[in-house]
């Protein structure tokens, strides 16, 4: 063994540590102190807030914080300063950072049915924090990285893979099934200790399982491949019958003393007028067209294309995800004309097929960047800001019809017309009491939903695939 190999292996042994897990009592492999964990979480929290917009409803934010604190103070690390944040996103997701930073997407809130279910989601994420799942994942990634360097230096063979990105993926997308089940069990205990019904953890798993069932059924109807299942898609049976899930929830049921709260009506009233799908602040997708109220613009992509709306970029892409147009926004403090600004942004690349753009009173400039994979680029000026476009193809050469689609999308950009402003407003959840004889079908006919409105409303109300509400029930509809 070479001297360099010995030194690196010695460093690895020095860095490796075992610590008693505060939630499980087991000795865990960790390479991070609690102080380092808190610093990691605090720094990552700032990055999350830049990447994911915070939902601008302080009353709802305060409510979620109060429910989360009620659960967290009964956890194994109740001394931490927990921060619970609602993210303004239609995604069905929640995640946690080390140190007590926990996030729930607005889209998931819409599908929950009670305060106890909200507490279950937050309790599950608190379980990730108390069991130090993020820290353990980070420690394993760091160790493998160091070991990979040692192997590379000792044998001359490069490390097989870069695993340093594993932690960030786990934060947002979830951990392996063992850690997720452990978080289910811990969260259920925290629910019971906080006075909530621990059965709510099973109810939340049902909600997530139905989401996957609905997505699979919709893909089948369209003749597409079903999306990949997440953690809860690993259940082979209904959650009520999953042996491992029932085992981890069991200890929480033993903690129940007296009446456990569910608080259905209180929670549902908090959902009144909650945006369903996209919000006005982030822009509204309606088929192949996009509307943005605050920035006062709309544009359209080719028929059959899908739209991905992120805080930093708007992307329209073909069904096979090989052809796309991306749009970003930036300030233009020097008031550069569109042609000058575009040439600056493409750096030393040569621009050809240049042409000015004049559409709906806006000035712009468009051209084509030469290269092995030519890209259509453009800049359009509006109100002191510059909207920058790039159209490209991956996996094959650009065809004439591809470039025509790029040009059509860029040329469709214009300010909103008066009649379109209502299209830039989101659909919202509305609570109604179910009347005698009303069905999901009759309620769906009065909703603002397109496509499979009945299926969507059943999913919202935990009635998918064929359930019906009872007279007098609160029912979530969309208008």
C-alpha cells in the first residue's frame, strides 16, 4: 500500500464517527456535529427560499407553524428551533433539511382532509430531522467520496460515480424506504403525544398512494408510460394492509390516552380560496399557453407541448422532451437595445439570420447561434426588463420544422389583452355542503376543471376512484 493510500485511509478513519441517535437510541455512522448540522440547515434554507417561492398568506403560514410546533415539541429533539414553511408550488411534496427546517408544498395541502393529516405530514418530516436522516445520508456520501479518492490514488482507477449530490436529492425527493418508514413511525408517535389521532399517518399515506394511482390511470388513458412511483408506490397492498407500515405505526397507538383530535372542519376552512394548480404570482399554464398577471404577458408553445414553470426559467417542450424553448427574465438597468443586449448575452458566439422583432408594441431581436447544435435565441424588452429566449434540440439535428416552432413561440410573446386577464388568475378551492341527491358528477359539472373533472374532484376529496360524498359533508370543489 502506498504512503498516499495510508494517509488517506487514516484521514477516513479520523473522520468516521459514531453517535447515539436521539430518536432511535442506536449508534449511527455520522461525520457531522449537531452544530455543523444546524449550520448546514440554516445555509441550505436560504438556498431553498431562493429556489422555491414562499406562499404569500401569512395567516396560513402561521397556522402551519403552530401545528408543526405542537408536533415537534413532543419529538426526541424538541429543543430545536423548527421552521415550517408553505411553498407556493402545486407539487405534491414535503421535505426537511437538517436542523429543523421543514417545507410543505401548497399543492399537498389541497389534498389533505384534516389538521391531524397536516400534523402527520409535518410529523413525518420532523421524524427525518430527529433521526438525523439527512446527516446520516451526508455522512455516507462524504465517506464514499473520500474512499473513492483513496481507491483512485492507490490503483490508478477513477471512482465509479460521484455521490456527493445524493444529499440534496434526498432532501427534496425522499430517502430509501427504511428511512421513510422510520419517519412514519416517529411521526405517528409525535402525533399521539401531541394529542392528534396517529391514524392520520395512515390516512396521509392513502392520500399519496391515491395520487400515484390517479397519475397511473391518467397516463394509461393517454397511452403513455406511467410515471415512476415514489416511496409510497412501493406498497404492494393498500396502506391499511401493509405489514411494515402497520408495524411502525403500532407503538404510537399504544401512546393514545383520551380523545385524539382530528379537527377536520377547522382545517378545511383554512383551505377556502387556496389556489389550485398554478398561482397568479408564478403564472398560469392553460394547455399550451402561459399567462402571467404581474408581469403582464402571455405566450404560446406548439400544440401538444408541455410547460415547466420554475422560478428561474419557463420551459416549453415537445412530448418526447427533445425539442424545447426556454425563457428567462433579467433586469436591463442600462436600457440596452434588444440587439446589443442579445449579442452581449451570447458572448463570443456568432449570430446569424438576425432580424428585429416588433410585436404588440414591444421591441426585440432574434437570431441563430451557429454550431454543431444551432440554437434560436431572442431578446424582447418590456418595462425595463429583458425576456431572453433560447430554442434548442437535444439528441438529434435541428430540423426546419423545429426552428419554425421556436420562432412561433418567441413571436407569440405579447402583453395581456383585457379579456385575457381573468385567464391569468388561478382556479381556487371552494368548500360546499353536499346537498341531497348531489353527486361528484353533478358537482364536477359546476367546477372550473377541464379534463377528468370527476376524477380530480374525487382525488381532492379522498373518494378516488369511485367514491361519492354523503349529504351534509364538506366537499372541496374548484372554481
